[in-house]
DNA sequence: TGCATTAATTGACATTTGTCACACGTATTC
DNA sequence: GAATACGTGTGACAAATGTCAATTAATGCA
């Protein structure tokens, strides 16, 4: 989504330092996964950074009661990884699962950090990605804490309508932090 | 808190590039504020990055119904700013208010970005700060969405006990996303 | 195509948390 | 030091959302 802001950042990198850009992008590999596949399992150390070319994926954990908590959905153009594990190289507490057949490219984590160290421009690229990422997290925090179930649904309707078309309600409700039943009832009265 | 991880990062910067370190730290200015003072008002563009030396501050917004949403508390050693406004230079949707007399240093935003561009090591410094920041945001997201009122309180008790000593219950409850009354009742039965 | 599995809907009811009103004690201030 | 504002505690009640169970709709697979 977001009309390929990631692509724009990559273009910027290319303009700034073509050598760095080429070295970075030439280490991209391609892959694909079917619906239901676990791209990053919980408890494993995450060593790759993914860029989704097509399809949909979800980032999730399990709560204490065994139910699922969905922290984010990823669509075409999105960069994704199990962020905390990627940075810290500890076992991941979040997993990534494909929920619609997907194609993607990926880079090994080491390449990201090596090139960040080698090229200032690559470091800048990642700093800017992180800036966007934390903005999104901050907005989501407010969204989750400050809005009622109905307000959350209206927010999605207005700001992320593609979710409604491409994500099952079961998953959407978990993303909103409400039950399927509540979501179903809200939809009925909208 | 976090036993001055920020200080560690600054030391690292110094070791990597002393010139950059000196240029960065020499543009720090000092300031102080009394309890109740608004360090960063809502709707203003945020142009400074603060490091709290002593005291406590809160980052907050107002919800649609006028009640307060507290996104974070800052203590000695914490870096703080209105993140989204700082990055985007748009009017801030969050404010920062002093809730215990504070001393701090601050750097103009422009210096941060100029030095990030000028020195690779400074860029790395900020990238790492952002990595920590997004990890914290991610954990807070899970905390808010996945836990009940009582679980949230127990989590604070266990992981952020200093909050209980230095933050009024009114503010703490807002941080937890529950009402004062609910917090009061939970405390009674603990 | 048809069977089997999964997702969504719906109703009755339970639970959690919020709201409102008021009492009480503690700071703050003039 | 009295007066005022502010933070906290508590009770009665209301509202929002969750839980459980059953039914229907949709989807995927043989």
C-alpha cells in the first residue's frame, strides 16, 4: 500500500549512491509461498528482510489464553520482518504467516547491516524506513487504545478499506482487538 | 530507566568518531522546567530533541471525547520528542508535559539531520535509537491489546515499578488505557 | 459435483469495565 | 492557616464487549 513509498526510498538510494544501490539490490533473492505457509515461525531467529511483491501476510503472536494477536498485515510493496528478532537476533516472539499466495524478494540480515556500515546512504535508507515504521506503530497505538470497537471499524473503512476486501473477518477482528462476533454485529449495523 | 542505554550509545559514537561526537554534543543546550509546564504543545511543530537529566514527563494526546491518552512517560536518561512532528515537521498531534520538575538538554532538529548527513556515525546512532524506539512501541502494542486491566497492572508492577512511585494514579490509568476508578479497584484487590 | 471443513451470523447471557455521584484526605495557594 | 483545588476511594448502576452454543453460508478438496 502507500503507493510504494519503499520503491521511492530505493530510488533515492540509487540516486545518492548507485554502487551501494546495486550491491544492495543484487543481493535480493526471490521466493514465493502458498496461503497458510509460515514464513517466519515463532521462537526461531529471524535472519531475513522481506519485500512483498504480491499477496498478503500477517504478523502475529499468541496471547496467554492461546488466542491470536495480529500486529500487522502486509501487502504488495510492504517491507516486512520480525522486527525485534531481526534487530536483536533473539528467538522471535512474532511469526509471519502467508494468508494469500505471495511472491517476494528477500535479503539476508547480515547484508543489511554490512551495507549499512559500508555505505552511509544505505544507513540513511534504513533510518528512514525505521522512521516510517515507528510512525505507523505510534498511530496504531493510539488507534487501539483510544477508539471503541465501532470507531475502529469505521477507521478501517475509511483509511484501510483494502483490508476488508483481502483479509478474512476472523483475522481482521484480531487486528482490531475485538472478537469475531463483535465485528460481525458492527458490520450488520453499519 | 534502562540504566542509560542512551549514554552507552553516545559513548559508542564517541569511540567511532570523536569529531562527530564533539560536534553533536557541543550543540546540546541545557534547560529546566517546572511541574505542569508544557514542553511541546499540541499543534505546534516540534523542532527539538530532548534528553531528560532529571524529573518526569508525559507524552499525551486528547481523544475525541476530550479525555487524555498518555502514550509514554519519560524519566532520567530518556530521549524524548514528539516523534511524528519531529520527523515530518507537521504540527504535533502529541504534546509533552512535565509532571515532576525537570532538567534536560536539547538539540535542535536541524542539527540532528545535518550531522546525520555529515557523519555516517551519527546516522548510525539515530538508526539504533529508532530501533530501540520501535521495539518499545511494538511491546507496548501487545501490552495494550492483549492484556486485561488487571494483567496490565501486574505487568507494570513487575516490569516498570518506578511508574507506581513517580506517576500519579490518574496518569498511570490513562497510560494503561483504563479509568482511574478501575485502577483504584484493582489496587484494592491486589 | 458433492462432501467436509472453515468462516460468518445470531441469540441469550455473563463479565468486564466505564460512568456518575459523592466522600474523604492531602496539597497548594493566597 | 483557612480556603480551594486536586487526587483518590467507593458504591450503585449502565454500557460495551466477550462467551458459549447453535445455525447458516462459504470455501476447498476428493
